[in-house]
C-alpha cells in the first residue's frame, strides 16, 4: 500500500510538471501568418495565440484589436485572430495576455503604402538555418532585380529579387532593407537570430492572404531544467514500480536448515556419518504460507543475537531474519570438537542470581582439591567468598546449569568451527559474549545484574 501510494503521488507530480510546462510554453507563444515583418496596406494578417482558447491580441498603441471579436477561431494548439485589412497605423508591436496577466512574446510588423516591401521573418530564426530575404514589388508578380542593404550599407544585388543567407549566425542580426529600380525601396526591419542550443518547434498554418499556399513558422523556446527533473522523476517512478512488481510476484522464498541427525554404526564410519549429518536440507515456502515462518521458535540464542545486532542496526524483520539464519546455521548444527592445547575438559562456574559465567579449560576432570584451587584462582579473587556452592559433574546438575552449558557449547562450536583444535583459546571471548548479552527472560546482561547486586550489598 505504501509503495502504491508513493507511485500515485510521483505520477501526479510528473503530470502537474508536464501540464505546468505546457501552459507556460504555450502561453508565451505568439506567431503570425504569413511570417514576415512587412505588409502592404489592405493585406490581411492572422495572429496565432498558442495555449489560450481566446486570442485577444493587443497593439502597443491601439490596445486590444476589436476585429478579433469577430474572427476568433479555435486551433489545435490554441486560437487565432485575423485582421482582414491592415493600414499604416497598424504598424508596431503586438502581443497577447494570459489570464494570469503574463505577456506573450511580441511580434513587430510594418505596414506601408509604398510599392516595395522586404519579406523578412518576423519571428526569430534558428542559428545555422538558411534564411531567404525577398524584395517584392506590389505592381508586378514577376521576378525583378533588387539591391539589399544592411544598416544602410549595400551588401548584395540579385536578379531574382532574393538574397539567401545559407547559414545564418548572430553576426547576421540587424536591420535590412531592399530597393527596386524604378519602384522604390522598402522600410527597414530587424532580423533576429536565436542560439542553436535553443529548442525549435515547427508548426504549420494556412496563409489566408493567398489561395492555397502554406508556410512554416519556426519559433524557439528555451530548454528548461524542468525537463531533467521530469525525466528523473519518471525514471524513479519506473524503478519504484518495478520494485513493487518484483515484491508482489517474486513469491517464493528459499532457505536451508542444517540438521544434526544422530548417527549409527561403528566408530570407523562415524566421520562419514557426521559429515553427512551436517549437509543442509533445503525447503521452499510460498509467501502465501508465511505463517509457517512463525513456526521457527525464538530460542534464547536467537533472542540474544537479535538484541546484540539491534544495538547498532535495525530493520523491520530483524528478529525473523535472525531466527531463520540461526535455524539454518550449519556451523551451529555440527558438533565435533577435538582436544585443544592438551585440554579436554571445560569447567563452568555460574552465579545462580545473575547467570554470570566464568569458564576454565582443563586437561582432565579436576579432583576436589584442584577444584578448590581453581575457584580461588578464577572466582574468589574476583568476587570474594561465596555464600554457598553447588557442584557436580555433567550438565544435568540443574536446569540452569544445563542451559548455560548448552549455550557455551553452541558458542564454542561457532567460534572454533574453522579451526576446532583452537577452542581453548576462544573461551575468554565466549565468557565475554555470554556475560555481555541480555538474558532471554530478564532483558538485561549478566554483568549489569551482578554489578547492581554487588552495589546493593
């Protein structure tokens, strides 16, 4: 449920970013048709307002264009407005305003009563594109020779009336005009060049001033950082969705449990039997039967191991993972310890109140006098004389001693599994491990319990 909610939230964020960008990009886009900066009087011009349902064009001095109320039309990307007859006083800058008060880009046109105009793009052109400037005579449709000027300086003559800039650059920006011998000269209009890093979007529209010609208008919009953010969010959304899919349909869990099966037969084949008894037995459980995982009992060893790990780490299934790991631990299941440094016996001394343990390795079972000296060397010098002593041989002295011996043997097998003959060197670590881990029933360490009892005497 949490993963699904996260996916839905991220999807909504991506959708809002996309919608917001579309609105911003479209709201700032005003184009005209035909795409030229100069017109003859009485020609028609169409304004295309991208991203708005009603194209309300504003002139820099005349204000809102009233004719748009009658000629407004919806387009696939917004709306349009046509002015059928333009006059010299319609020259100037045009834009439209969005509902939030933001202005679109402005377009500057010049309307003349003369006989010559320069057909130059009213909208910015992309750096590196080929741009054609045409000198047009109102009185004839045939091609005529024309001169072209850049900032009043003659730059070219063309017998066809066209000047082509094959790869336009920022250095080509500026004011251009043209003249035709015997007809006159055009007004000056600016050519604007956009950087090549800008993103270009191409759209087509029908030129209402001609019968069937179509022109292509290219306008630029900056490459905004929102694109990177949106792509990253989409990738993250895909990763989270795949993770959720894998967790939902990867529905089999494999783990193994090492079992110690009692062997039978002579001592000669006991080694083979012991080796085979330590081989793991594999089980496969469906997640539909996850209640079976609860059948793994929480032993004292599992509890204490989980408590030790949780002092520095945590994850939701820590206890269950520890239970499964210890149930499947091959080292814990195998039991065969040879003599170590001539020692063959372990003497365990337990404080019955706190479960504090002292462990001593011996070459053989000690006598009564040897036991007394061992208590002096390993117990009395640390804790003083004891109130009473319960002694015996074998783990079945009482339930507490039996449990302690079992835990010591388990720890001993684990720590000396790679080199069994060194177990006598590991006893100090086993003693520290036992005394510093919390007790299963009291949730406190043996060392802390013993210290608190000493302080209260």
